[in-house]
């Protein structure tokens, strides 16, 4: 048995109210951070998207070197990682503690040798250093508050501009970089500063809704762009590849293109209203695509030559994925810690948020019913919600639960069972039809036909459901810890039970007997189980970050996919499977969805 990773469907950038989100690009690739993960997203070929998981704390900004061979990424503790983007290994070239607080931005010089990192430190707000040795290449001085952005002129003589919460831009000459002068054009926080690719000019934008243009060599202020101004904080600016145009993204929910020579606004895109549509970051790729990010996390792609709307919008989670379930053919659903549910389309390597009233908090479990072609989700808002079978929208009706839910399952007659703290509830057509209080604490639930399995500490209780009541028909023993997940095989004959110790027991559901307890390779809680269509193989995902694929016929044989999900795997699902192979997806803490081609023989 063997496997191969084929595709990553990435999360979207993390955003924060009132803060600029740093996007950058290299050729067709857009670079950003999401939680602890760095994403290099290929807009033309999603299959070439790369994720980097070398940060222990949340990452804040990432930028590829001009050569494209290295990426520098920084985190909230003031650390910068420089790593190799060529090959699968992502070899760490250097790890440097630059300042004693959050890094807000960093920039490479034109020779891919030097980096300036800036942010909110205690002793200093920025530092210039060599990427391969960490040795100093000058000082970044003159600011009295956190620095939000930095830009380096890529041509000699090198220059650097830094912009901060002290409302000023500081101009540095180099190398080594040294403070030259302070530019006081803005009256509020300066959010972004960017050099034109040809080095002739740089631009600054700020919370005062103003845009200024400067001479790239001297730092002299040349003009303020006042034609058709933004009406809110401008969070980001980027230059076109020919250095003739600038794009700006603003809290007024608009994205504007400016002609740098005439200083006129030539294009304006409006993206709705409200906080969720505030535009908080952007980048202009070398192939001409403009990418802007909204507060809600949506990445809008614009073509300056086409229309008044984005050509594409990428919607994806910004938070960890906590639950996964199939939907109609070719799609699946994933729930997140912020209460949203997303539909995934693996063939296009894209996702979209399920429309309608979602959960207000962590989605704990999702189950799909082929009988009525609906999915059912439960969350920490103590509600069970229905989702259309195609995964497009929530059905308005929702049922309130008596306690916090842990797991959801659907029986053959479309009755929805929810394992909650202290009880099990059942709903049909949004009506509560059962409230069952067992003598034990329910920890997980699964159902097939009229058979319902409820997990507890080291045991699984089997019940027969007659449409009105649960009748206990057996108790299964074989787990070593609290049962965390249950899954019936598609043919209904087998029941897999994963627990908090990492052990998986497999039972014969009809005979109510233990078949094997040899599936015990995980070292932490089993979070998800998924059977192939022929009921001969089962995949498991665990808090230990690994995925295993087991064989029913040969219980001691397995495929181990190590470190399949940094931070923990919360969901595994077979998209398709045959006797010899299958396509598996896994997801979890880092919100990346990874596809694996698995060969069984």
C-alpha cells in the first residue's frame, strides 16, 4: 500500500479589524499567512499551491525573494524564518529573532540577499539583516511607535521607506541602511508603503484616507492623489509590473486603480457594504491580476481590463476546520471553529461558504443523509441546522438543543441523533421525537439503518431504533479510552470505534463481537474515521497529526501518512474508492485540505 499527495486546497488569509493584512505575489503566485501556516497559492494551477508549517506561533507576513528560491516569513513573537521554496523539503535556511514583539511587515532587497523586518518591538521597531547569516546590514531608526510597513528600492543605490503608527514615514539610505530623514505627510496611522518595480517612485497610504507619491531616490514628496478619493482608511497599495499604475484597497469597501503619471483614479470597484466587505490588503501580480482581501477573508481577483466585478472570488476558512462530511456527488462539507460551514469542490480545488444563517460558534460535527439528501450540522451554539444536499445553503429552520452537542448521526429513516452532554436527542422534520438519558456520559454517536451506536468510556452501546424509542441490544468492549468517534461501514456490517488513547477497535455489528483491536498506531485522540465504499479499508485522522489507512482483510497492514495535518487532523473523507485505489482528503487545525491518492495493492 502506498500514497501520494496531489493537491492542497488552502485556507484564506487571517484578517483583523483595523489592521492591514499583508499580501504579496511572485509571478502567478500569491503569498500570505493563515494562522501558523504560510500559503503560496498558484492562481493559474491550484495543484501547485504550497503550504509551510514551520512556525510555532501565528505567522503575520510572508514574502518571496525576487529570485523566488526563498521565502521569508515572520510571526507574532518577532521571529523570521527563511526557507527554501524549491523542492518538497522546505529546508530552513535561517531562523532569526529580529525584534521582541509582533512583526508587521518585511521586505527583500533587489539582490535577494538582505531583509528588513519591522513591527512592534520593545527595544527597536525594525532591523536589517543578511538572509543567510542574520548579520546586521544597518539600523532602522526614527520611529516612536509600531511600524506597519517597509519597502526597499530594488535598484542601487538602495533605499528603504518605513511607515508607522506615529504618522510618519522614515527614509533610509543603504547599504548599510541608515536613517536619512522623516517625512510628515500623513495626519494619522500610515498603513502601507510600496516601491515601484523600477525604483523611480514609492507610494504611501494611511488611515487619513490619503495617498502620497514620492521620489524613489531622494524621498522628496511629489504629489498627493486627490482625484476621487477613498472615504475610509486605506490599508494597502501595490504597483503594476510596468510601474505606471497603483492599486489601493480601503475600508470604504472599494478598490481603486490610479494612474501614477496623471495622478487620476481610472477604475473603481465597489464590493458591497458593511465591515465584512472592507478591503484590508492587496497585491498586483506580474501577470496583471489584482488580488484584494476583504475582512470576511474573501480573496477577490480583478482584471483591470474586464468589467466592474471581480473575475473570481475565493472563499475559504480563516479558522481551523473541526468537522467534515460528504455532500452530493463531487462535493463535501467542512465546519470551522468560527461557526461557518464551507462546501468544497475538489475538481476545481476551490471552496465556498454555505449561505444562510450559520452557527455562531464552533461546528463540532456534520453528518450527511443520503435518504433525504441533506446534511445536518451541530455546534457550540446548541443548535442542529440543515444544509441543502448540494451544500449551497442552510435551510432556514433550526432546532435548539437541550445541551452542548458532541456528535451527530442520521439513521435510515432520516431521524437525526445528537450525542450531547448527559443525553441523546433525536429530531425528525425539525421536531424533537426523543430525549434519551442513558446511565453513562455519551461521547460519540453513529447510525446505519435502524442501528444506533453510542460511545462512552471504553465501551460502545448498540441500540435498535423503531422510530419511537431506543432499545439497547448490546455492549461492545475493546477500546482503551473514551470513545471519540464512531463510524459504520457502508454495508452496515462493521463498526469502527476510535478513542482518546489513539486506539481503534473494529466490531462485527451483527454478531456484536470484537473483530480486531490491532489498529492502534495513533499516539493521541482519534478525531475522524472514514470507510471506503466497499467497506474493506478505513482511514483515521488524529490529534497526533497523522493519517492511517487500514485493511479489514489484513489488519496488521496499514499506510501511514505522517504529519498529514500540522496541529492535528480533525477530518478524513474518501472522495472516491475502488478495489485497488482511492482518493482521500484530510483536514484539521491548519484549515488546509490535502488530497491523497492511495493505492491499496
